[in-house]
């Protein structure tokens, strides 16, 4: 069973069980770069990418070829397994229910189905401090509320540096919540996540932490 708690055991030992990634316009290229940079031993990864609801998606197959990782389209009720990247299908919300995938054809959230906010909120409720939430390129505010939910639950939150995003609105909206721990250029995101998973500090010194007077800040992962 995933741990559900609002207190991380240590800021330097995240004990991550799941990574949730949200992307929209310009997100496919960002996803390729991010996934390619993550080391082979990784926990389960859930991805919501806004897709055309009227067309079958070939995104999972494309990412599998480009990143040499196990990538599949998420199926309702399947067990969440480490080392697997699950892509939310078009026109379905991607949620988690304990240790399983849950798909829902409920109302649009911020004009979107799947909704990044809905996935992040679901992940925060189940995985709590063992989750990492990541926001990539996009042209709307989807994901900002969900990032805040993951932060409140004790998880780690990461946003692509807006200057490196094809569309900056989505990562900037997440940063503006004051709930993002790391703002990173795309080229360094996979490496930093891998270092967090290995409970080691980044060595390249690139990227920045968002310092907030009202919240604990991290000098290293």
C-alpha cells in the first residue's frame, strides 16, 4: 500500500513511489527529453498530456521507441507497477485508486479531459509525501491547483523553467502558486529527478529552488 501522510520523513530522502507528470501544448518534446534523462530504475510514472479526443493516440508507442522505457497507455483497473510509464488515454481522466489506475469519463475540468489537476489531486490523496509532481510546457493553467495539492500532502514539486518551455503559461502558473520546489531547465530535469530518487544531491548546480519565507526550503534534494 502506498504511504499516505502529510509529513516527509526527511527532506533528503523522498522515498518516492510515484511520479506524476502533466503536459499540454509543446509537451511531447519535453516529455521525450525528460523521460530519456531518467535513470532505468524508476518508480511508476503517470502522464497526462492534453490530446485530441477525436483521434486514437499513438503517444505511448512513440515514447517507448524514443526513450527505450516501458511505456503503455493506461487501462482502467490495472495495477500500478514500478518501471512503467502510464499515458492517460484521450478523453478520459487518469486517476489512482490505492495501487491501481482508475479512468473516468466525468465532466471537463478547465475545459480538459484528461485533467492534470484531477490526476495530481488524486495522486496527492493516495501517495502523499511519496509523490513527485512535474509540470511541463502548456498554454493554460491546468495543473496549478494539483501541484499545490501535492505540495500540501508533503510531496516534491517540479516545474519546467518557463524560458525553456515551448509554451510557458502552464509551468509559470504552477510557479506562481508558491508551491513549486524546483524550477529546472528541461535539459536538467531527468537528471535531477534521478538524483532525488537516489537520495543524492545534484552536482551540476543548474536550475534553482524557489525560496519562500513561509515554507521550508531545500538546499539539495
